C-alpha cells in the first residue's frame, strides 16, 4: 500500500513479506487522512517482515510497528535540519515481547488460534488480533504531540491474545495470531530506554498516516470473495465497479474471432484470472512451507546423526580408556603378586638357613 501527500511532499509505501515472499494486498481502502487498510493472505507457521519505504521532507519522523494491537517495535529518524529530504527503508523483522520480568526480541511467526476462538472481554471491546499496523508520525510546525493509544509489551502477558480474544469487528473473523518464541533477551541498558520510547508521545497532533494489514487464511478470503480485487494503491476499486465510460472503453468489439462480447464477460474472465492467481499464490506458499518443514526435518536428522556419531566416538574413547585402565590394573596386580611371592620365598629361605645353623 502507498500513501502520498503531494502538498507536504511526503510518500510512504508499506508491504508485508511472508517467508521472504511479498504478500498480495486485497480490498485496499483509504482516505485523505492516510487511514489505509487491506487484507493479506497468510498461512500458519510463516515468518513475517514489514518493510516501510519512506520519502519524507521532514525534520523528524517516526515509525511504530503494532502486531495484534500491541506495539512491538519502533524506529526514529535522526534529526537533520540541513538535509531534510530522506528516503530510508525501515524493516521490522523482530518484535519485542515480555516474558517473566524481562523484554525479549524475536522473529514473528503465524500460528492458529487454539479453541475456543472467542473469549468475550468486558463490554463491547473488540480484539485487534489478526492485524499488523504501521503508524507513521512526523513533526508539525506547532510541534504538537499525541499518544499511540495501544498496549505495550509490559502490559500484556506473552500469550495475551489467546486469553483476551473478543469477536472481531471485521467481516472475516481472525483464525491466526502472531507468536513470539526463542527470543534474545535484551540487555539491561537497552530495556530501560526501550520501555520509555514505547510509552512516550509521538510527534504531531495525530499520526500522519496508518497502514492496517488484516491477515487471514487464503481460504477465508476466497469464501468472502475478497480474493478478486485489483491490487493497487488507495484508488484501487473492485473489478466490477468500473464506470459506464470505462466499461465502453474496456468492452471488446464483437467479431468472429471468439473475442468477448460484453464487459460482463470481461469482468468474469478477469475475476477468474485473479482467482487463479490467488490459488497459484496459495500453492506457492504451501510449497514454501513444505520446503521449510522438509529442510527443518533434514537439519534435525543431520543434527541427530552428528550427535549419534559424536556419542559413538566418545563411547569408543571411553571403551579404549577403560581397557587401558584394566590392563594397568592387571599389570599392577601381577607386579604386587610377584613382589609378595618374592617376599614369601625370601622368608622361607631365611627360615631354612636358620634351621641349618641350629
């Protein structure tokens, strides 16, 4: 998705990748205030990354990264009053979460929400599980401030979304969540500064723009007819919402060559083509997942074989060492036996010699 502010000469483009593959964006909507939203297809056990490309004319701007309604990461530009025009690419491949009393960073992987899928919370509160949000804020002339209004990792347990899942306000209920595991513990010096930056206010009276990605399983999107949407920016419209003039321009001329005879046929063909593309993408994602699982299995097998070989070598060394120790013990016992035999023989000789003298 892309949002442009021609007056402020600022542009932002955001995409989500799953296992390093770009996710297609369906049913893109947006307004002049920069509130962008779309659906993306994801499968369980996929690792996601959010990429934000910025072309900003601003002294200072910030990017906040939210997963399932919790701020999980952030980025801030360096202040530069001389060269204000910058076009950085910000990638969020890790999220911050709390485990016990410390903060950790880890990759983010999709997982099925275990049953029961709906646990009501108090009042009419709606869940944000199943959403990835990017909020971009920039400094305004009045230097006003606002708060992002979302929970921070310190305020929620590691698996908060399983325990506090409420019905979604979206037409397609979420069946996936984002999980964090095998993270790296943050250093004590970083934890304090990170907590402060997660909680503090942002520049501007409100966010300059917000990108919301609703991630759902492909079968759900197809069941709701969401897969047959034109992929594009804020101005994208569903196939079938063309104006009369555009229909006339798009409609082919009747002929004997078998060409389509109406805009309805063209739209049906385009819908079918988009559905085929969605199915191909889903198969590709399944193939990538199967390949990843196969590689993980092969790695586990190789690791097990390596460990077995190492243990076998250690056992062989232990066996050789035990054999050597046994041989040494036998040699010592034989030497002691010989020494005792010599002592007994010497004593017998001494007794015999004394008897002869008497």
